[in-house]
C-alpha cells in the first residue's frame, strides 16, 4: 500500500475481496439447480422473512419425505444459500440457490398464500447467480447457507422430482 491510498479505496478493495471470497465459497458448495426470488406483500423484519423461508423449507421437505422427514434427511433434503435484499419500497425479499429439484407448484402456492410472489428459474449461468447473491455481503448483508450432508432419494419419486421429466433446460424454452 502506498502513502496515497485513501481509506475509501481500502474499504472498496476489502469489499471486492470479501465478495470474491464469498463467490468462490458459494460456487463450490453445491451443484446449484434453481434460483428463487421470494417477495412479500408486507414490510417484514429479517427474522419474520427468515421464519417464512424456514417454513417453506419444512413444507418442501414434508411434501417429499413425509411429516417425519427429519428422521430421514435432517434439516433439509436440499442445500441452499439465501441472501436478503431490501427493495426500493423498503421491504425485504430474498434470493436463494437450491441444489435439488423442488416442487415448483408447491413453492408458488405456499409462498403466495403466506407472503407474496415467488419467482423460480433454473440456474443457467452459475457465475451470474452466485454473483447476485455474493453482492449482498459487500453491501453489509449476509448469506444463510445450509449444505445437505448426504443426498437421500425419496421413497417414491413424484413427477416433479424426476430430472428427466422436470429438466430445467426444457422448462423455459
């Protein structure tokens, strides 16, 4: 560092380094398949929207593995990385990466009923999706990360779980 480096340049450099470290970390965590954006009708606190996310995770797990899913998969059958962002209107919404197939109809129905709008897209550009989440860290936010230790197959395979039936490349042509 030379004597002409300003404090703002040091902060900017540190933010870039922090963001890049998060990008690398998140990129290597899982084989991300889905990118979710979940908004709320009302202005909620971070704790409230995080509670809604965990409820959605429980509903998705229960849908695939039954009410006693924690005996089979623990917290969740899929890994996720969630970032929280403020909208212009001041409401928090979240973005999440998910590494397994999820019941898209269920996500939309449950989130719409309890909170607002759900938008789900396949991850077709991993770098862009990871960059989108990692930028929150440099803006003072954080990411909530869960890595599923072992991928378990459901006792029966619903139509939406089968990769041949629900192929992200086929969904949005």
